[in-house]
């Protein structure tokens, strides 16, 4: 399993988990793919290994690998 996840923040500041358990390259590729779609949301990659108290995604988005 990978140690990276892709997160999204919408126009209202809500944060969502998009994908988890990815390797770094795949997480960066996925975040770039979503960014390229031209939506107003912000996407970024976070390292999850050893991330104590890291924010968990919530909401209605279907999380890949959930």
C-alpha cells in the first residue's frame, strides 16, 4: 500500500478525501488530472504514513480505495 492520499477543497472550504493508499507518483498524477479539468476546487497530495491526527475526508464524494 502507498502512503499518499489526494485531497480536495471546494468553494466553501470543505475538505474531502478523493483517494488514499497511493504511491507518490500516482497521487501526484491523479491530483494533476483533477486540476486540469478546470474546476474551482483545489487538489493536493498529502503523505499519510505517520500522520498523527490527519484530517479524514467526509462528504458525498466517493473515495477511491475507501
